[in-house]
C-alpha cells in the first residue's frame, strides 16, 4: 500500500456481523477482500472468500497468501484472557508480509469506567478495571505493539453498541427476547453497522497511530429505543423492570451500571465522516424499509 493510499487488498479477521459489513463495503468499492471464520460452512455465502482460522490448526496455503498479500488487516475478533487470539495465530505470517501498511482493531467503550452520564472522547482515560476492559485494553496494546514493531499504521476503534439490519430492538421484540430494563438517567450512544463499516474503511489510508470513537448523534435511554421499535413494529412493550431488580442477571446489570455518552467530534473531523444513521430512529426505520424485519432477516 503506497503511503497515504487506500488499500487494494484487505483481510478481515473475523467475518461476524461487523466484519461482514466491512467486507461488503470494501468489495463494493472494488477492493479485493477476504476474511477468516471458525466454521466456513456456517458463514453466509456472500461472495467473500473465507479462510478457516482456528487455534491448533495449521494455516493453509490460501490463508497464508491472503495474510502476506493484504495491505490492510482489520480484526473484529473478541479478546480472551491472553488478549487477541487472532493476532496470536497470524502474527508470524503478518510480520513477514511485504505488503502490509495498516492494521485496525475493533474495541469497545467498555474500557471507560462509569461517568455518571458524563461524556468521553479520544482524550479520555481508559480507566475501567473489570475483566472485559482488561481484555480489550490488552488486545489493543498488542495490536499497537505489533504495528510499531512492523513500522505500519494502526487504528483502534472504541465502539458503542452496534446494531443494524437483522440485529436491533425490532428483532428482539419479534423473537420475544426484548427486556424493558429501566435505570433512571441512563442514556448511551449506538452505532449502525453500516456507519461502522464506513469509519473503518475511511481510516485505512490514514498514517500513524490513531484512536477513534465513532457514535451516532443522540445518546438515548434504552426504554426510549424499545418504545420506538414497539410502535414501529406494532408490538406491545414488555413489562418494565428496574435495572437492579433481582430478576436482572449479573451481565445485564453490569451493562446498565455504566452511564456514559460519546463525543465523536474528534473522530468525525479526523476522518471527514458523519453517521448516515444519525439516531436509532433512522436505523430502525431502515430495517423496516429494507425488509429485514420481521420475517426476512437476511
């Protein structure tokens, strides 16, 4: 990849919900893109070349070539106790790549502790100390260290909750999985998966070491999002329950315990980006309009 130029070959480590959208956008722009999965037969046949990447299994020739020819690599794989499991598997091959110019890692705003409704941005201290934050920060550090040692550009994307077609409050209501949990004063941002893909692609030709916090325009209470989806889809609202009620499980309670909002102006200015789906309303209306709900979730 020429300095300051967009990549022509990209490898996506982890073709999950977000990874598939990044790959789709790249392919739509004429970029040769492939990705990794744990079970090739379980992934949708969307035209993206899939390579199996599993701990304990050797990297085959096709994946080795994809790694060594990729000009940019973006990792969407969740971390484990040791940091990034995907990087551990491909680091040696990536280190030998003559083409690599950029690496990116999808992280989470879970690395920030509760702000009691206050704002975070790219200058905020990542001060959360729970296991989720520790794993994310370790994986971030591993990718940055790799990039510095290799002498390539890098980007970390600290993300809020990702939603979009096929993954949203409409689907949860339709499947009977929606929870109407209320914590007074709680508001947080979201990010549509299409906007996430646009941010990642925009960052791929940026030099240096970068940190981005992309988000929508409106931090909103989860019950407001659920109520809008219920009205849009013709559903009854589930019964309300307090966030600290004993019926709320520990994982969900931890999620509601952190109250922070995202100021994404720095990311927008750096990348010349703004969200297509400015709020959850546009995102949910898009899901209805595009036929991804309730019986045609492609």
